[in-house]
C-alpha cells in the first residue's frame, strides 16, 4: 500500500509536518537550553515524546483527506474536482501548520509554554488580540514570509512529483481497506492520549518541549482551564492554614473557631480615619525594573523616588501570570483559584470584596480601565460587585449583564490609544475628573485603576520620554513611570490630595 502513487501527497504532507514540527521543537530546545536539567538525555526523550504527539496531530489533519481518498470513485481521479479538492486541502493544511508554528514562537517568547488555555482564551477577544498583533509585529512582512514559506513547500512537493503521482494512480479495494486503518489513529489519541502524558519530567521546560502546540491547544480547549499544579506550588492544607493564622494573629484580633476559616474580629484602638483611596494596578510591573531592586537603566525615577518616601512592601508576590489573577487577589484577598480566575467565572457577583469594606464606610467605588472592560469579563466582575465602571464603552455591544453606573471615556478625552486602550496619561486624567466630582459632592472615594501602557505593543505618546514608542518593554515601563509622576503632580494641586492615599501595585510580573 505504501508504494501506491495515489497516496504520494498524503505521505509527503505527513513527512512535511513531522520535519517542521521537529525543527520547531529543536529551536525551542536551544532557546531554553539553560533551563534544561540534563540536555543530552532530555534531548532524545523530548524528540521521541514530541514525535509521538506529532503523529497524533497529523492523524487528525489527514482524517478528512483519507476519507476522501477512500470514497472518491476511481473514475474521478485526476478530474477537475479531484485537483481542486487536493490543491485546496494541501494549501489549507499547510497554511494552518505554518501559521501555528510562527504563532508558537511568539507565544513561547511571552509565556515559555506550548499553547494553553491562554491561547484559547484570546480567541474570544478578537478585537484586542488582532489589534495587538497588528501593532506589535510587521504584519505585511510576516504574511509575506508565511506565504513564501508555503510556496517553497508547494514547490518542493511539485519537484518530488507528489501531485503528479497522486493524480496518476488509483486505489484498489485492498488499498482502500488498508488505508482505512489510519482512521483508527485519531480516535485512539482522542480517547486515550491526554496532553499530560507528555509530562514525563519534573522540569516544566522539558515537559512543554515534549508537547505539540496544536495538540496542546485543542487539549486546553477541551479542558477549558489551566493546570493549577503546573503553574503554582502547593503544600499540605493544614500546614497552610497553620502558617496563615500565625502570620495573621495579633493582640487585638480573635479568630473563628472553624478549622479552615481565617475570619477574625479585630478591635480598633484608635480614631477612625477615612481618606480617599486611589489604587493603581500597573500592567506587568516587575520589581526588577526599580533601582531599589538592582535595576541600572533608570527607567522608574518616579517609583524609585516614591519608594524612598512612602510605606513600601518588599514581600508581595504575584499570584499568577494574568491580569485577572492579580485582580481576584487584590479585590477578594484570595490565592489563585484552580482553573479559571473568579473574575471570569459565572456566579461571581455580590461577593464580599475590598469594595464592600469601602461601601460600609460610605465610599463611592469605581473601576477605571483604559480599554473596553468587556475584555476578560472585567466589567461584569467589577460591575457585579458594587463598582461603577469607567472605560471606553464599546463593550455595550456584548451585552454586559450588570446594572452598575457606567461612564465612557469619550473620544475628545483621548490623546493616544492602541490595541489595549488609551494611554496611562488619559486614564489618569479621567480619574482626576471623577475625583473632582466626588469631592464636590462630599463623598469619599475608592478608585481602582487598571493601566495598559506597559503591555505589548509598548506604544505611547511621542516626545514624553527619551525612548521611542514601540521599541520595547523598557520604553513602556519608563512611560508608565512618567505618567504616574505627572498624575501625582496634577493631583497634588487638588483640594482632596492631602486626604488621599495612593496605593501602587502590579497585577503580575513582566515575565511568567
């Protein structure tokens, strides 16, 4: 059967995919070489495990073509229909393969991971993701490279006579019967081979290299979650609560008697003070960027100055690698939850949160976001938990299910905007306006601000700092720092400034 010319293209498609996938895996291996425990031994385990999963991937992609070869009457072989279907199938599958391999390099650069639920999740927010890609990468050049690569592969198949041989031979009934055995393979993988079967090592990089990107993508799509144990350290639950209660205990507090309950009654010993609170949640701000933690590029002069003249905390750690993980930790005071973030889950409304505490004291609560807050379900979460919403407002199209007050950032309030929203200066300007209104009405306020400028494509207004816009993370961090400084200088002139506490924290670090 393997010598029958009718399956020449089929064999070449399988070979083409396996070779390119192996090349990508080797490239990632070299990229991550310093993180591999035993490079020589691991290399061969990674290649063979990867080959096993690559076979699973290609078995799914050739499934339709195998059925086509079996069912197509021999009299239609080499017909116009046969040629159109075959060429289209080859082009489509090759396009998917090439595009996914290129996408894997950008995903690995950001997350050091094969495709997971983050990749699946991003497909929901096509506007932000497509715009981000468009603003972060030279799309025309990348498309030219992709299609050039496809043309080269097509040319190679032509030179190998893969198409000519496919159209010059027919399959006998015996050949079709043997070919039908290939249809069993995707079912075996689908029902019996889980993506975590590639995880043979204690080293996460070795496990990820052993996987296949497309296989991991559909595994994440089916499971609809990230693996908690892969991304977070765990320990005995009794030990966790014992440590937690010890760290939280104080002379003026009394714990609940329940074993797994940290609720406690705290007796106040001073006069209650009710300042305004402006909470700034900065996108992807690692401690490594600050001079206090050893940075030498001087890209955070404002934050370094504040650090030396403010209450500061050196033992705060990000609970995850996504903004929504930081948000759930900050608003709900919880560690990372298994699976999806609470921010994105159903039944996540009317929860006891930081806003509830301020509500009990008569504060207004508002969530400020420079982009469209439907992204990552942020508006639904904050709006459903007592916060007013201030964002770009285009999320109305998506049918938000909360009833909170909503204020748009209007076009005339925007000086610069990219895929993720308005620049930090613009969102701070909006915060100032809303704070002025609250002060005029005699209401203390708690404002939760989520910034966006320190996010790829790292673009911001020109002539603000000495690093050109769009050139990388360093410039975005310096602009983020600049915008905070400008915001504080503007706020300092306001009558509410002396009675306001400014809290600055990151949602997560710049690297996962």
